[in-house]
C-alpha cells in the first residue's frame, strides 16, 4: 500500500464519518424519525472514527522514509479493522455502572492503544533508519 492511497482512503472514510455525524443537519434523516435515524448514523460514525487516527499518522509518516511508513502500516492495516470490529460488537449502552463497556469507551481504549503503539513503532523505526 502506498502513502498516497492510505492518505486518500482515510480522507474518504473521514468524509463519510462526517456525513453520518451531521446526518440531521445535512437532511439525510427525515424529521419524523430523528431518534432512530440519528442513533443508527451515530453508531456508524463512531465505527469510522479509527480512520481519523489513521489519517493523522499517515500525515505524520508521509514525509518520512518509505521503510518507516511500511513498518507502521503493517501494524495499522491490522489494528484499524480490529478496532472497528470491537466498536461494532460493543453495545450502544451499558447497564453496568462500575465497568461501562459501550461503543464510546471501546473507541477510547482502542484509540489510546493505537496511538501508543503507533508512536513506539514510528520512533523505533526512525531511530533504526538513522
């Protein structure tokens, strides 16, 4: 996968996520069924949020050497779909007050892990390239 295609793909996914987030403002959801429509589109939008991190890190690695990008991409091409799968499988609402596992908390946890591991991979690859 090339740097340009990853950057372009993540931009397209972010545009779709933005459309789903602002579905009510854009007029996709009909006025008589705002609740169900917005709930459905919000769930889809949060599923596409990992592409925002993919976009940020593809921007970071875009000007770096190709080998640094490829090492990071080996992790990102697996971590992004896995993160999306976990978000899809998480319930929308949790009834457990002590450990609420829901889409938002799963997204937060997978994002923190993605940022941390990506940072380590990029720094190590950058040091090794020098």
